[in-house]
C-alpha cells in the first residue's frame, strides 16, 4: 500500500482547522433598528441645511432575561446623535465614533420631523440613502413626527415592559392602524414608488402621548413632485381617508337609531372608482364603498333582531360614513388641492389616455383634481348581530 506523504496530511488537517476567518462577533455588531431625522439649522442663503441624525442601536446582551438577585439589568439599546450636511456623511462619521460596526439590515422605522418634511426638496434628499443603499430594508416604515415634537424625542419613549423604543414603535404600527384614526404604515419601497410616479401621498404621523407612550394617529400630506409636506390631516379627516382608500380599516362607527346608540365594527371595505365624465375640464368621479360590518355594542334595550331596526341601522351607518368621507374630500380637494384619495391612481391604472392629458396639471398648475366633481355612495351590510340577553 502506497503511503500518503506527511505534508499532504498536514495540509488536510490545517484546512479542517481554519474555521471562519472573517467572522464578526455579535457583540461587535451595532444593529441599527431605528433612525430619527431632525432639522438642526439652515445654512444662510445657500439653501443648505444642517441635519441631526439619531440612530438607535440594539445591545444584544440587554435583550435577554433580567438578572437575578438584584443585579443591575443591562441596557438593551443606546442612541447616537450626530449633526452634518447629509445623511450619508453623518453615517460615516458615526462609524468613527461608535465602538461597533453599524449594521442596517434590521432597520424597523425612520422618523422624520415635520420641519424637515416641510422644506422644499429636503425630505427626498434625506430619504435618498434609505431608498438607495443596499443595506437598507425595503420594508422599514416611515413616520412623521407631529408638529412641535422632535423626531429624536420619539426614539426616547419607552413604556414599562418594553426594552427598545424602535421595536415598540414597530409593534405599535402593526397593531393600531386598523382600529384607530390612523393609516396603514408606509414602507420605504412604497414611498419610492410614489416619488418615481410623481403622485401625491400621505405618511402617518406619530407623537408623544401621556405616561411615556406614543400616539399613532393623523397623517401628513405630501404634494408631488416636490415631495414636500403641505398639511396635516386631523383624526377625523384621516379616518375618512382610511374609509376611502384602505381595505383593512376596522375603525368603529357609532350611530344613533331611535334614540339609542349602537357601535358598528367595520369588517371589510371594497372600493370602486368610476369615471362619470372624461372631459378634462368637467371631470366627474364616483367612489362606491361597499362595507361589511357587525354590531359591536349597543346602549339600550333595542330589538336589534327586528328587520325594521336592522334596516335603519344600516341606513344610519351609510349616512355616517358618507358624512365622514365627504368632509375629508372637501378638505383635500378645496382647501389643500392635493389628491391623496387616489383618484389619480385610478386614472393612471385604468384610464391611461385621460391620465396622460391631465397628469402635468392634476393637483398642481391648472389643478384638474380640485375642479372635478367627486361623489361618494355607501352601501352597508351588517352581517353579524352578536348576542345579548336584552334581545327578546
């Protein structure tokens, strides 16, 4: 039998012992999970700005179980704030001062102050890195800090029982938008699509509430093509926008029938947008809302199972939803003259020839959007009544 040379055996052993030569220990990774962008100052008359960026970094050791025996629990995160002229510049500067290698592939949220959002051209500039950089996640959510609140303050709010503010915000967005005066969270990928197609849009707002909590409600209105925030919708106006544009909205509707208050839970909404007139100088649209709902709560001893009461309940719900949505349409069409109710989306997708005629003056210039007649019809079907001893 031929012997294997000793140097060959040595080489095989060395190959098996090499391990991961380029690995980085998890303790040396700085996992950025949230960012906040504030306006520090304007640089004179040259239309440049100082930006303040705060990155929230998770400390993996602090996410484990609490120490026993009264030991001090390790912090689960820390914030780094640096000022500069661009987001990319600041991130590079952070890398020189942080003791970890910054890692962005676990990003959850980016909070932008309303001061940044209202400056012409500045919002798209600061969002460019989050859209362009290959390390950034397409699914991270974008929020606007309510007027009077710095975005940095949002990343400082930590309710009892929570460990990391950015993770708390992410769970808040996931669980709250269907049942409150708020919109579905906007992801950075969706934001890029809006910017590329030059259509106006909304971004949900967030603000500091009581007892170290956050409130996820209202919406910031952005006008294309400048991508500049021009207004903030109130809670009721945002609610109307959700009825007009979102399918998963389950916001309750309270109506009064024969002197008794009844709360209707919205289970599903189907929208139909129809063009009634395609003359660009006399445009007319109809938005049809088909709503499935159930009785969530009653205040009184009404005979809900009676057909006459049931029909009244559906009609009153239709009336209430129509009232809410028409108020929102009036605000965005007459006061703001910005199409955030997705009429332009319908033209782009289903009436492209008409869209080509009006797109350059849709909600700017001639502003065909503000001149159009927009009608809303609502059809409510209450399919579940629930059960109660009062229903006799």
